[in-house]
C-alpha cells in the first residue's frame, strides 16, 4: 500500500461512527514520527486527529450505560471493572518510569506492545519511512531480522513469540518471530492487503483482517487465523462485514460488525462463527479493539468514549474520555488515547523534565509501556519507557 492510499485510509479513520479502517492503528500511528512524515502538510483532518489523541484528559469518570435494544448474553450491569459502583475511583498512586535501552544505532524507537507477563516488550525504530523491529527480553533490547524494506512488530505473547507486518515494494504480509527466526505467514491464494495489525494469544494463534489488494474501507474483507505454529492461514467463518482486532487465550475473537463501511456493533465470536453482540448505550454504536482475560475494550460513537466490556457477564462500563480504548489487561486496566485508566480513574505516568507520559499497552502484572512527549510545543518522541504500576 503506497503513502497516498494510506493517507486516504487514515482520513476515513476519523469518521464518526467508527470507520472500519484501522482506528486503533491511528491511535498508535499518532505517536510515531513515521505517521507525521507520511501525513503531508495538507492533511489537516489527520493532523487534528493526531493532536487530539496526544492530548490526554485530566479527569475521567465511569458511568453506567444502558444496553442497546437486543444484546446477546447476560444483561449488562452498570459496574466498574472490579465489580464496584459506577463512579470513578480515587486517583491511584502514580507509576514510576524507567527508560528502555535501544540497540546501537537506533534513534527513533517507540514501544508498541507488551506481553501479559511483562517480560517481553516490542517496539520499532523508524528509518526514513520504514520500520525496524525491536524485542526487549527482561529489559535487554534486540534488533530483530529485517526480511523486507519495512518491518513493524506489533505484538508479543508470554512465550516471546512476536508478530508484525512486512512491507517490501508491493508485497505486504504478516510475519512471526520465534526461536531466533522470522517466518512469513501465508494468506489464501490471491493478492491481499492485511490490516490493521496482527494480534497473538498465549498459544501462539494469530489473527488479522484482509481485503483484496486494491480495495479500501474493508470491502470484501475476511478474517484470517494462523493456528500456533502454522504458516498457512484459515479463513474464519464470520459474518459478512466482520472485522477482528484481537484474540483471547480461549480463542475468542473480538472486533466489530460493519455496515456500509462503519461499525454497527462490537462483537465477540468463537471460531465457529457464533457471535455475542457487546452492549452499547441507546443511540450509540460500538467497536471492540482489544481483549485480555474476561475484558475487552474499544469505543462508543458518537460520544467518542472508551468502552470496557466484561466478556463473562456482558457488563459494559463507559469511560468518559476521548477513546477508543486500544489496550486492556486481565484486571480491566485500559489504555485509551495515551491514558492509563484503572477502575475508571486516570493513573499518573510520571516522567522527568516536564514531559508527558503516553501509555501504549499494559501487562497483566501492571507494567505499562509507552513513551514520553516533550513539554511545550514539542511533539517528537523522547524514547521508549516502561512504568511500574
């Protein structure tokens, strides 16, 4: 996909309600130099969206939400992530930062994800308009193989198996990094554009969406699954318009159903195609973007709020912040637009020197990965960070 097409796709991504084009990818892209470099000066809409994503609100509240007209599964209950009331908890204790070292010669590195145990962190350097992948193990960095022009690592599991995207000329594909080697994961016959980023669970199952090359907006898209260790994808039997954005350890696929290019409802599906519609307040639509354990997070439109669903009970918690939620851990902590939310309250991510801490992902052990943005008018990444919370 060329820069012009990517720009058109990202402009669609700021539509309300949620466009099926890579909204959670926009959240992450807004924190990277590569996005600013690829977004030409005339793209005012994208620049505005990025500015909003990088501006974290200081006060967040949790409100009970009414279910939509026909939820599937247990009726949603107005509840906080730990089963408490509907008001935001007192501000949690601040989280303390540490810098992540980077491999020699890398200068523009950002963190992209963390495994549930907190042992493995993935991130990317930017060289021109291309990515170079990095894996940290117990805080020690390693530059991963680069089997193409641009290689972006996006996720890692507790076994240290990482996944991401390769772009090399007109080729683009999903890769898996395991046991010191990078392996191409094959799509079905034909030419496919895979998006927005692959997700991986504890077993090593990998999921992503794909649309025929040349299409945009998710037209004729399918959901692909590579089972642990496999190199050939299978197409999941999900309904037309289904897009998947994460996969839990029990194989549940979380995403959204799209109609005419916009999200109509958030869903959780099993791998046989049976789905549960996730609750949304009356008059709003929803999309799910990340899941871990019993929890899923995403967004609500037109309120633009972050959402947290309990996949076991069906309960919805609406987080009144500019969403969507794009990461969640097994305790229901949510990362939304760079803010870490714990029981509905924003957690201070301390950084020295007047900088602003921006969260990207959170482990089940409370390790937060992200970056620091300089204070004042500075918008450049000041290096990858982790916080202990």
